[in-house]
């Protein structure tokens, strides 16, 4: 039986993971759960899965839950997240927190030599090289749970980086793929959150609408599969049936396909190296009839080229971009800025970054991410620049 810590159990990744665990109670046991604010939902999960450990954000939340569940150990905040990610009784950590908040717990799990199913892409964007080196040194296994990266992981099936000619990430195009560009300024958060193919958390759904999500995924793929950024391409594929593909040096292409359902990549990580017989709706190739692929329109999706440039730059650039993006997406969701301000602000933050790193006196975290603290500082720098520009 595999013993699991689920970081972010009340989110979209968390709920999909619990669905898989529910189907295979003889193979998985939930040892630890965590959330930030969805305490009622968490209480239901504690009742059902009876974890030994639970992490919440604040002491008061823990105090209330202790009254209801006296046999469960409650821990709090970042210290608590690190504790449940490194607990000796845990074999597999599912990293499903959104944003930079998942950086330290995910990193600590890898450092402790755990197997980690990573959905939370932002930490890999911020400190990918450090993550891969740490996992290697600690003998930890990093399993890609993001659907595109899981598709590549399956298609690669342990082939070495030298056999890869190109990684091709597919993108649905998100909620605004067919909106006239002249309407973008007046797009509301509700419209941008209306994704045609996937039900996901709010931040990633906005990132899909701007295609920043695909930009973050290019950086993630670069580190996970040790592939140069220039060998990673993005194509639009409206149906979200092919989740990504690998072109090998001999001209063969391998793609992973299926209906868009996050339980598939999550179950692949949970069961790995074995496959679980999941009970889910199956793809019928005959009813599909056709699959479509289109080039990405750079005018519609400027965030993709902003992130590819940051990926090529390396050093602190991806972490700066990530921090700035988290800030502008939150501001858009709060209706403080309009949809077009997202890409405009990110462009200005990155211009400021490129100007700053050409100066003789530069904080080293903007040039190199050598430690987790460097990643946190670079992310914070990006947030601060975004705030200045937005105000
Ligand atoms: N959703 C998908 O299908 C999908 C697919 C691929 C990759 N991903 C990646 O997976 C990650 C999670 O996405 P999601 O869609 O599941 O997000 P989500 O639905 O917003 O869920 C986020 C989870 O993290 C918790 N959380 C948020 N901020 C936190 C903080 N500061 N400290 C501790 N916990 C915090 C939330 O707790 P509360 O509920 O209490 O707020 C919730 O449990 C993201 O990095 C995303 O890019 C998601």
C-alpha cells in the first residue's frame, strides 16, 4: 500500500487525486492532507479518509478542527506543509498547491528523497535546475502530473534526451481563443474563467486564457526532460485529445491521447510504474472524426513569447516572471486591472528585468537561482515590479 501526502487537497488537483484514491482503497492510504481556507471541505475529507496528519494555514483553524477530530495531528503554515511533505511514514507526495506557495514543501519532499507527483508547476518554473539536481542527489523520483508533461513522460518511456528532436506541447487555446481581439479589454473574470475543455482552479484557468500556462509549461518541460527551450514547441489543438507529443531524432512521433480528464495523468503517477484500471469515460476514435492543429497567434497570446524569452534567458528570469504573473492574475480576478493589462504589465516587468541585469551592480538572485531563497527573492522582485507598474 502506498502512503500519500496530498498538498492542496481541496483544489481541483486535490479532488481529482482523491477520486483516484477512492477507487483503489486497497492500494493507497491518505496519510496527510492540506488546504489553506476551505476548512469545511477539508473536514469532510478528514471524515472520509481519516488521515494521520493535516496541515492548515492558521492556528485557529487547527484549534477548531482538533475539537472535532481529536485523533488527528494538526500542523500549521509553511512549517506544517514541510512536515507533512517529509514525514517518514509517507511514500508519495502529490504536489497540488497553486503557485509559489508550493515551492518549499515540494522542494523539501524531493530533498527527503520522496517520490513526488508534481502538478504544481510554478515551483519548477522558479527553480527547475535546483529541483532536478536535488532530486538526483537525494534519489527522489519526480513524476510529472501536469497532463502535457505526463503525456511526454509516457511517450518518452525512459528514452534518453539525445533521442528527442522536439517536444510538442498542445494547447487548447483557453476560454478566449475565438473572441475578437477588440473585445479583450472588456473581458470579465467570469468570461476568462469559462474554459471550454478543462475544469481547473482559477489561477491556471486565467493562465490558459492568456497562454501564460503554456509558457510556464515550456519552462517546466525544459527542466523535466532536459531539453533545450528551442526544441520545445507549442501548437494549438482545440480538442485537447492529444495531450502532447515527442518527435524523435528518427522522425517518429509518439503522442499520448485520451479525453481531457486529470484523473488519467494523476492515476499514472499514483500507480507508476504500474497502470491502474481506472473507471472513467473512454475516448471513442470513431466519434472523434478529426483532430485539428493550428499555429499559435502571437498577437492573441503575447504571454507565450514573453515566457519563452524568459526561459531562454534562464537565471532569475522565470522566477521573476512567475511572481509578476501571480500578482497580475490576482489583480485581474479582483477586477483591479483589465485583461489586456496582464500581458502589458508582464512585458514591462520583464523589460525592467532585462535592463536591471545589464547593470554592473545586480542582486545575484536575478542572475542565478542557487538556493530556494534565491527563487523566493526573484519571485518577490517580480511581484514588486508588477505592483509598481500596475499602480
Ligand atoms: N487543475 C488542473 O487540472 C491542473 C492541471 C495541471 C496542472 N495544475 C497545476 O496544479 C496546481 C494546482 O492547481 P488547481 O487547479 O488544483 O488549483 P486550485 O483548485 O486553486 O487549488 C489549490 C489548492 O492549494 C491550496 N492553496 C492555495 N494557496 C495556498 C497557500 N498559500 N498555502 C497552502 N495551500 C494553498 C488551496 O486551498 P484552499 O482550497 O483552502 O484555498 C487548494 O487546496 C497549479 O500549480 C496548477 O498550475 C492544475
